[in-house]
């Protein structure tokens, strides 16, 4: 399974989840787990997603999600699961 960690951070506004999740669905990326919180006016979301069925490569998905984030005023970052795990291993 090709997993990626997707984080979305920024000022809360209508449609953040809809935009990101619509993109993922349209590109056959399955969301395995999702967590989101709003602290005061700040939105924070973390997802674990499976890229196995997507026709696009990881780098293209990461770049396009970053562009969507810029359009809606949030920061969207994607990390490969194995890199994320390595960075956060104690």
C-alpha cells in the first residue's frame, strides 16, 4: 500500500475539507483516516491516504494539493508514510 500523510493548516474558511476531499476522490485516493480540529480561527487537518488506485504519481498529487491549498488560503503538505515515520521516530 502506498500511503501518504496529508496535512492542511490555515485560517478556517468554508469549503476546505470539501476542496481537498473532492480532489482526492476525483483522483482515486482513498482516505484511510482523518482528523480535523479548529482552534479559535485556525483549521488543522491530518489525513492518512492510500495512493494505490491513483493514476497520478505522488509528486504530482503533492504539487496539485499544494496548489489547491494556495488557492483557498491554506498550506497543504504531503509526505510519504515511510519518510514521515522516519522523521518522527524516537
